[in-house]
C-alpha cells in the first residue's frame, strides 16, 4: 500500500497568493491599495499604524511576504516601523511610500528599505513595486 503524498510546506506556500501588508494612516490610500492588489491576485492585510502592523508581525501564524509602509504616520514613523519590522522578520521586503522623494527625505545615508514608492502612485507602479520585491517563484 502506498503512503499518501504530502506536499511540502514550501511548495504549498508557493501556490498560495503572496501576502502584502499595507501600512498607512490614510484610510483612502489603504483601501485603494488593498483593492488594487487584490485585483492583481494578492492577499492583502491592512494596518492603520506602525504599531498595528508590528502587532500583526508579532504573530508567527500571520504570513507576510511584502510590506508597504507610509513614511508619515502618527505614532511610529515609517522608518521606525521599517526598523522594527526588519528586526521581527529579517529578510522581509519592505517598501516605503511618501509624497516626498527619497532624496528629499534622506540627503545622506538611507534606511534599509527594499523599494521606494512615490505618492501619488498609479496602480501599475504599485503592482510593479510589489512584484519587484517578491522572489521570482512568488511573482
């Protein structure tokens, strides 16, 4: 009698949609990003603050493949959220979003982000940003 074949957790994860965590205190931006990314086939989680995002990341059962973080939020800033997220989930790709350019925000050394998304962005730019941060097997 043959034993049942079980799929490895990595092969199962590769067939599930990538999970994007969108962190922005602006409800309209969050909802726009959520709808646009869901239409692209991603699973999307939303957080209204850096602390809410970090609370989600603290739960080891919550899968997050990519994180998009607004720079200017009350409470934890985007850079503070980025640093804490990278500490909790080393290797997690994180894009910062801002209405200011990266050059305006950091004339010198920059924080350890993986991508930068200028606001306002269009839906193609949003999708390209997320896709560009995913490993080839996930995009």
